């Protein structure tokens, strides 16, 4: 297999080939490292490449396969989002005012290492993960490998772009307003926003229930493999729930009723997004599900404002308020603009909680209480957001005749951060005329992970996209 195809090998296929002796971990590692070096001038998806330590770890994995001590993800390369602490790796949160070397791993890094995975690249984020695109004064602009003009999404955009460019089969992300699901959408990946507590958070983040860590992968099988390693308790976190693991295979959807909305009340939805969503719904019908529209019409801009105000009240507000003015001047434009918007207003966690309760009551009345097992809607309403788009300068994004609010108005992800106990998978549905992939969110009731994975498994079986098996990204300028 040539390196151009080897770098797109799934984690599941890689492990099977390692076990059979037809591929070695060093061979795969060399292929993905070559891809990581090659993307630096076009995508700018990495902050650092750890080739020497990765190759040494791959050699150790090869020995484990030979002596029969290989673990679940032995020898599989993993891209790590820059905000996620890896002992000894420089961490800046995409900011000029932050720079530290962690002394301890994030709990999910411990879990990945314990399973034999090999972190080999660190990936870009916007400053403080505060944007739906990935660019900053620290790291510059990260682009989409399907079309370099457009965004890779944010804030886990570097991870998603790296996976789409064949630099790793698996990657870590985090999500407080859509930061896993938006990048997964724009790169044709599977991305999971687990319910809070499913995956252990960093010590000190146990009260920050809007934000969770989660996996990104090119295939459904790999999403399950990675989640089963990352989930469950860790000694450093008191908020992680017990977890027995999810299966790789699922029954069809016979007897299932699934609700959907193709707008969520958004005034502008790209026709390609809508067309591909309905094609995916038809695929689920072929798998036995009854798919029906429901009248969910939310004020998404107001929901986003309540979410961001809650995030600032719980997490960023005090930090930025006490920051010296000379440091604040070094912040990226969108962080300063967001701070200025919310600095003089109530940053109420109570308002966020009340909004979340209203959203849940609406879902309970129209979806869960009406007998539906899952709910589906777009992940983003457009694919045509420029890679360097700055919502603090350009306040709107045009979608047809509609002008959507530029910060988060073009995405359907924020409501499900307020509904932080809902499991949500972003799954690819096709490509738009821009060349950029489209995506849907699969949502289940609180902590019903198995349900959301059963729908995603059937979507994968319907194979409406063929991404990364039949079509590799071909960047367009």
C-alpha cells in the first residue's frame, strides 16, 4: 500500500494489520509523520510534531505485538488538541499571553497512553478555544484540506484538519459550543460530544458542564474504539461516570421512530446542507427507521448569547477581568470583542440553566415524550465560512438571502452544550458545492449513548458518503 493510502488507514484496520504482521507501527508512523510535515505550508494544522519520541514509541509497540502484550490501541497515532495537557509539551491555548509546560497529563492522555496509542502531533486551536474557526495571533490560520479557502471549523479545527489530511487516524477534541462537532462537520469526520461525566475532565473543570472532551475519527468504528478507551473514571477527576464500553456492532433501526428538523428555526440553510441531510435520512429509512419532521424552532442567536454569557460567568470572566491591560491588548480580536460584549452585562449561570430547562422541556414535549428514540438536525447551516473569517470585523455570514450572526449563528451546535447531558454525534452526510463536507447531528436523550451510537452505526452502514474509503481530500485553492 503506498503512503498516500496508508496514511488514510483507519485505526481499526491498522490494529488488525499489526496483529496479522502485515504492517508495523513504525511503517504507519512514518507515513502519518510525512503527511504531518507536508501539510505545514498549506493547512497549518499542527503546532508541533514529535517525530523522534513517536518513532521510539512505535518501535516499542512493534515489540509488544511480537511478544503478545499489545493493548487496545497499540501503535495507533493520535493527534492532540493544543489545549489538552501532555506532560512536557508546551501549551499556550493559542494565546500570546499563555505559555506553560504541563507536569501532568490530562486524564484522557493517560487513558490513551495506557491503551498503547501514540500522541505524535499537537494541533492548532483558536485563542482560548473561543471561535468557530481556527486562527489566532499565536498560530496563524488553519485551513480546510477539502478547500483551502474555507475554515476547518473550531475550536478543535487543527485536529480535524490533521485527520482529514491523513496525519493521524484519531484525534482529541473538546467542545463547549460545538468545538468537536463543527470541525468534524467541515472535514467529513465523526465527532462525539459525550454527555458530561462520560469522559473524565481536567482537574478543576468538574463544575464546567458545558465543556467536555471527546474523540474525532474518520470512521464510525474508530470513534467507538477511541471512546471506549477515553471514557470512564480516572483518579484525577471526581466527575467521571462508570462506563462499561459500547459495542462495535448494532441492530438495524426496525421499530425506531426518529425525529428531525432541517432548520432548528434558522433563517438560512444552504441547499447542499439540506439536500445531503435528507439523503442521510433516506439512508436511515432504508435501515428500518420511521423518520418524521418535528416543529423545533429555536432562537439560536439568543441561545448562543445565553451559553457564551454562562461560559464567561463560569470560566473566562474573572480571568479576563483581572488581566493587566497590556496583556489584554495582546489578545486576538475575537477574544477582545467577546470580552467587551459581555464584560458589562450579567454573566449568569442561572440564566443558562433556565434556558437549558426550557430547551429540554421543548424536546421532552415534542421528541422524547412523543416516542422518538433520536433527533437529527444539521451540524452547520453552511460550509462557506472563510478560513480567516473574523466575526468581530464582519458581523454576519451570508447564506442565500439570509444574513446569519457571524460568531455562532451559522451553526446548530450551542443548544446541545446547554443540554450538556445529551449525547450528540456529528456524522458526515456528503459534500457541498464548495467541496467542503456537510454534516448532521444525531442526538439522544440524556445519557442514552447507546441510542445515538446505534443510529450512527446504521448511518455508517448506509454509506451515503464513502469518505476516506473511496474519496480522499483534494485541496482546492
